[in-house]
C-alpha cells in the first residue's frame, strides 16, 4: 500500500496566530504542540476490530481523529495519518484469554474456520466501517493497514524483544515482562497495584507477573508459523509494528478512545520503547465515552445503535457528527434522539441558509476576524463547541457581506466537516429530498397503509427493532419506505 501524504490545504491565519495546544494524556496537561520534524506530523489512530458493525459510540474516536487532523492542516502542517484495521489477534479478554473476536465472527457467519474465511468476514465489516467513515465526512487516512497483512513485522518486533530479554516464552505463547520496563503504566494513571492483586487479570501460573501481556498466542490449528510455534500475534504488538512500519520509531501523536488508555496503549508504549530505546509517541490523546440514556453502549445491553440505522430512519449522518461537535472530545456525552433531532434541525437550517441565501454570493474573501477566532477555538485543545457557536454568530452577523460570509463559512467547513463544501457544488434544489417513483398513501391497499402507519408510530417512539421489522414486511409486499423530515415516502420496488 502506497502512503498518501495529506498537506496543509487549509490556510492558517498568520497574524497573531495562537499556538496549538493539545491535552496530552501522558502529562495530563495541555501542551503546545511541537512536531518532531519541521511542519510534518506523524499521526497514528487506533482503528476498529472488524468482527461486527461498530456502533455510534465507537465512531466518536474517528470523528475526533478527523477533527485533530483538520486542526493540524489549519495550522499549516503536513499530515501522515495511519489508522489500522484489527482483523486478527484481539481476544475477548484483556487478560489474554478467551477466543479471538474474528474467530467468533467466522463461526457466526457459518463459514469454515480458516484464515481465508477470517479475512473474508473482516473485509465485509471493514467495508461497512468505511461506509460509516465516508457518511460522516471523515477523510480517509493516508494508510489503512490490516493487521493480518503485517504478521512478518509483528514477528520481527517480538524477536527483538526476545533477544533483549524483555519477553519470555510459555507453553501457550510469548509474553512481555512488565517488570523490565520501569515506567510501565505511566499513561493515564494505570492502577498496577490493583491489577497485580488480581482485580483485572485471570491467574496464569506461567506468567512471571499478572499484568504481563501476550505478544504471541500459540494455536496448533490456525494461524501463522513463527519461531515460537504456529499462532497469532497479540493485539498490542500489531499496533506498534504497523505504526513503526509507516511512521518510524518515534511518532508525534497517537489517538484512541479513553478505554484504550489503561491497558492497550500502556502495552504499546512498553513494547515499543523497550524495542527501540526511544519514546514511542510524544502526544497521547483520547476521546471520552458516548452513553445512551445514561448507560454504556453495548450489544449485550441491547442498546447498540449503528449509523446505518440512523440513516435508514431519516437522519442525516452529518447530524450525528454535528451533535458530537457540540461536546468537547474529552467530555462524556449522553446520546438521545431528542438531542439528535435538535442537531438535525440545526444542520438543515444551516444548509438552507447557505443554499438559498448565499447561493449566488460567490467571489468573497475570508473574514480575517472570524478566521482568527476559529483558529483560537480549534487551537484551544479542539474546542468544537466554541467553533460551532462562532459559526452561528457568523451566520447572524449582518456586518459581513454575503460573499465574504459564504467564503468564511466554507473556511469553517474545512475544519468542522459539516458538508457545506459538498453543498456548494450543488444547486439549492439539492437540499430538498426528491424520490422517484413515490406512491401516495391513497394508492396503497389498506393493509400496506396500516403497515406504513404502524412503522411511523414505531419510528417516532424510537422502537427501531419493530420499525425495521415492519420495513422488511413492506419490502416483501413490494414497497420500500424512505424516511425524511416531511414523513415517510413509499416507493415501489
């Protein structure tokens, strides 16, 4: 895969330019960002494990990473961004026990458990993930490496750790000796005492220490050949190997969800810095959780909502992006459909204003005042709530002529990614939804009319399972329902 370098296509205001300050989880402070090399940023983002569709809570990490990259571009940096796809090696337990999540996905699919089947299933869910990425207007990273295609690099890195005596072999794999790295657990205030007493990990008599983690897990039936027997790389080693292959031994910034800071990222730091003798990432950044109605999102809890479901029920996916930007990335946020409805209305109002009022207002220049204030908000640890408030202030500012207002809003959109740049290429009519082949309710049988009405009730009550079941029933009868702000539209299929 050939890396693509994203350059600073967003012009930064040079006069009185505020420094870019980012919260570093490692120091627990806001720090002025200084890249390792001139104006070049090397950035690694932990990607998804593609054993299933990811839910809307998972997507916050990727919107956050996208805003961060856009912030670097706004400040005139060139960016090399790598985001991995984990398609092997991620076990169901942090204690390095349990089944491989991809193996479980293959079994669910009914396919024979082979590496080829694992790759095929992972590809399906990876494509679903990339559809979500595109729908949320997240620009694709420079490189999207798959873990299963980097086994050689994993083995080489593990071999280095073995030779330096940072790792040891047991009957079931190869483990990293955490006592050899004196700074182990330095990220995010990891509670080593609690974990060593058995609070997190199961007892493995062959481990030298309870918190030692797997670099390689042996499996006689499935996997790749290695000096330690057939098997799989550990989840943690994969990220280090891929990051170093594309970005080098030291990188500028590493991101991920806050759930990764305690174990996964501490393990990455330990194995990488022991292998190279150099700092791995200079800035560690983490986004907080998204909950639903005050509860953690999870498939086991029955409240995991996919972006596809929101789209099928009439929501613009960028309304979800807009909603995420109303909260600071380091703040826990509680998702509700009431909040999403409000974001959709706000986004629609912005689109209509831009497409109708500013449609012909071309040829303007970017307001220096608003560009500087946007930079100040973004450079204050990605303060997107302040940037959104500033956007609406700009909309209402009658002192800015329409031509300059349009140019400035497009400048804002290069950072916020709300779809104005795409809208600028379309006519005002594109704001309205038009569906070819729409059938009026009067033309439908009473039975089909009732199904449509029942589904609309279920949708308004946010009973997605029943709404989806009724949608499927309508499809069996030859009709498809398209949801919009003006209600459902029925199309013959």
